[in-house]
C-alpha cells in the first residue's frame, strides 16, 4: 500500500514526537500502540526526517501489509504529540479491505 501524507508543520517537529494509533474493526479494537515518529521515519528511510522544519511537507511511503488482514472495513485513529506532549496532529482514516464488486454483477 502506498500512502501520501500532506501537511503543514507550524513548529519544528523534534525527536521524541510520537503518535498513538488505534485500529478498530467495527466496535472491536484490534490494535492500540504508541509509535516514535522520528524513529519510524528513520527505520522506513522516509524522505522526511527529524527534525522537521516549519512549513508545508509531502511524504509518500510504501508499506507492506500482512496477507492475514481480514477483508473488512477498518477505522484508524492517529493522535500525534510533540516531545512536550502538545497536540501535533489528529487524523481519522477509514480503510476498506473488502473485495470490490463489479458494476455488472449480472447472473445470466
């Protein structure tokens, strides 16, 4: 899966910034984890590294997803915080891994 993120940093983002990620299928929470933003960027060889300067930024990153992901709709909540625990970002994403049906589902 390839993800493109566009955003504006109003202040410098320093080492120690982190995100809390919650993934749900329906009402069932299947993942809740904290990630170090800068460490994840380093490990992924992302085009944008810490410290991130003020201004507009765009990052495109490809990630390999496990084949075991069930064919279901997921809700992903991401809350980001600075090293000083100030709000950094808030993103809610809906991803649907169910197979898409063709428009002509005619059974002759």
